[in-house]
C-alpha cells in the first residue's frame, strides 16, 4: 500500500495550509466569539476552487479527487472548524449528489455556479422529530398536474441561512409496505420555502444553521434529483461521502489542538523544566499523535475508495466514528496540558474542544456509524 501523496495532492495540501494559516487562523477566535458568517473567507475558498473540489472542471469544479478534498478540509478545519463545515456541506452534501444524480440541465444551471462558489448549497434531511431514523420523516411531496407540492420542516440545516439552493428529501409514497422518498432541489426564493433565525450552538459558531420550512411550496418536475421514490438512496450515498468530509474536519480540529499543545509544552515550565520534559505530558502528546494518525489513515482509505468508485459506506463510517471521537479526546487532553489556560479563551484549545463535539453528532451520530459498520459486517 502506497501512503505517498501525489505531487498534485501535496500542492493542494500546501496551498490549503498556507491559505488557512495566513487568512483564516488569525480570524478564527473572532469568528467564534462574534458568531458572524465568514463571508469573505467563503469567497476566497471559492476563488481557490475549494467549494467544488471533486467536481469535474466542465461542471464548474476544480476537477480534483476526494483525497485532495480531504487534505484541504483538514487544513481549513485546523484553522477554523466553522469554515471547514461550510466547505464540507457545499462539496459533499450539495455538489456531490447533484453531480452524481442530476440531469444535464441541473448540472449546467445549478451545479456549475455552486461548484464555482458563486452560489451556495445546503442539504435538508433531518427534521425536528426524525434525525437518526431518517426514513421516518414527516415532510411530504404531493404530485400535482404540473409538479409537486412540498410541506414540512427540516432542521439543523448547515449553510441554510445563506444557501441559494437546498437538496431536500420528502416522502412521495406512503401506500406500500415501505414508504418511498424523493429528493428535490429547491432554490431560495421559491414561494413557501422559508427559514427561521440561525441556531445557537456550543461550537462552530460561524457555520450558521437554521430550520427551514416548506408550506405549500410548489416545484416543477424538473426539481427532482435522481428518480422518484429513490430519494433515500440518494441521501445515504451522499452521506457516505459527507462522512469523509466530517472525518477530515475532525482531523483538522485535532491537529490544531495537538500543534498548540506541543508548542505550549515546550514553553511552559513546571518544577524547573519545560513541561514537555515530564513523561506525563509526553505520554499525552504521544497518544494524541498516534490517534490522529490512525484516524487520518482511516479517512484517507475511505477517500481513496470513493475515488476508485468502490462502495465505501463502512469505511466512511469507520473514519467518521473514529476521527470524531478521537478529536474530542485529543482536544480534551490539549486542555489538560494547558491547565487553567486551556479552560480560558486565551488559547484556542477550548474552541477546539467545543468544535470537536459536533463531529460526533452531525452527518450521523457515533451510534449511527456503529449501526452502518455492524450492518456491513453482518451482511457479509
Ligand atoms: N448507499 C445507497 N443505498 C443505501 C445506503 C448507501 N450507503 N444505505 C442504505 N441504502 C439503501 C438500502 O439498500 C435500502 O434499500 P432498499 O429499500 O431497496 O432495500 C434503503 O436504503 C434503506 O436502507 P436501510 O434499511 O438500511 O435503512 P434504515 O432505515 O435502517 O436506516 C440508517 C439506515 C443508517 C440508520 C440511516 O437512517 C442513517 O444514516 N441515519 C442517520 C442520518 C444522518 O446521518 N443524518 C445526518 C443529516 S445531514 C447533516 O447532519 C448535515 C449537516 O448540517 C452537517
């Protein structure tokens, strides 16, 4: 097995790292504190091609592979986890399914501007009463003579307050033993598609999310993404890719916490020596680095499988499960190494700790990842 990145992948990694360190990291604490939307950073990410990384150039994307996307996601998220998830939702949860399941017209009119970053996308699966058990959604779409009428609500919609389009899932047939879902692309401004104020959250304060509502929202047949009745598979296949994005976000958060901790351990003295000389600190740093590398290898494997066109549901779930729980453990140790300073906003590790926590929840909780892994194991 070759763990060496290609020259192109190394270039993407360096470009993302330099950009993140120079233009995002200095603003990350302020974005977290103010909770403002980092619009100017989203614009620059678009200019760098980071909002449609694995979409072919003829559809407005950067024409790169999923591994390059994972590398860039890690670097951006190391600087600012909010910017990381804004990027991840646009790439994985909007561009990827529109590229995979969209019609030529949808690719031309909708995918290209979103992949270029001129427009922004979001993904509406979760509802107030159905998160993990996604199939049981209440949102309905009823067929009319000239299209569909959507009714329902979706919540925790990352990018929702700023997105120009949503990929939204609705039940279109409840008559048989299995309910059937269909995916739709709905542009902002469609009558009946509204949203409430952004959510208040523990972390990722710059990545605005909200509840969106569909009240007698009429869309044409051309809004359907994929086939009628096949929407749940569109959602699941999309999340297989999305979980690589979130695993990469977790890698970035953990890397930031580890790097800060190494720097601090060399500077801070106790008992007459830098604390880096105490085995208690060395052991924590060693465990943090080992777990981070293990998570990175799982994530890169899932990304490589996606690039090869191999089914990667189990591998993405393993990567997301391990990387997200690892990020929380690493950020926890980072605070411990910093002592009282770690608990204060003077150092970024308390932000890393708050930001890490969501990676264990969105795009499928750790418990859902275990269900996906077990299902793959048991069906073999
Ligand atoms: N790819 C393609 N098809 C798939 C699939 C996949 N990865 N996984 C399942 N399917 C298909 C199955 O083959 C099955 O097809 P048939 O009906 O033809 O047999 C169908 O989908 C239903 O599959 P299951 O019976 O396995 O479905 P389930 O109801 O048992 O649920 C689940 C499976 C894994 C629990 C799923 O509901 C799930 O992933 N839940 C978590 C939802 C989630 O991750 N939400 C996150 C929201 S997005 C978000 O967080 C965005 C954000 O803002 C950042």
